[in-house]
C-alpha cells in the first residue's frame, strides 16, 4: 500500500467525520432551541388561558409609560392601603378570586419572586416576565 494514499485517506476520513459531527451538533442545537421556544410559548399561552383577567391587568400596568421601571407588586384586599414611598403595583384578592393560584403558579415557573418583608405579600417581577407582558 502506498503511504501517501494511506495518509490522504486518513486525513479525508478524519475531516469527513469531524464535519459530520459538527453539522449533526449544529442542527441538533437548532432543533433543541426550537423545541424550547415552542415549550415556552405553550407555557405562556396556558398562563394567559388560566388567568386572563390578572395577566391582562398586569399587561396594562407594565405598559404604562409612567410606571416602566416598576417591578414590585403587592397582593392585598382593595379595602386596605399601602404606605410606601416608591411606586408599586397592587393586585386585589377581592377583585381576582384566583389571584393566589396565579401568584403561586407564576412564582413556581420563575416569572416572579417573593420579597415579602412584613405582613403584606410582596413580589418582584423578573425581566423576562415583564418582557412577555409588554410584547404579547
């Protein structure tokens, strides 16, 4: 056997294997990203379907030009008041009967986090949640 042909065959085989592996990984990554995006869209659609009034109110709040930087909100009765210097949103348990379930679900999915300091439940919206509210 010719040593030159052996070396050329080895190099060509190595390049073919490496390029095959590269393209397989590239297209697998694209498929995984597409599947993840589809799963996130389905998850968001489910949230909007389960809690339409709450999500709609949150959308209106975050789209308000004067409140663009507000991320915190309280969950309370509409008959109580909050004494706070900084602006925040309020969602009322007597207006939305399913508010508690919605908040727990959003927290479980990582859209909000509990930052309660005293006796009134307080939450912070994460940026990806605010983006979803603004653009959906």
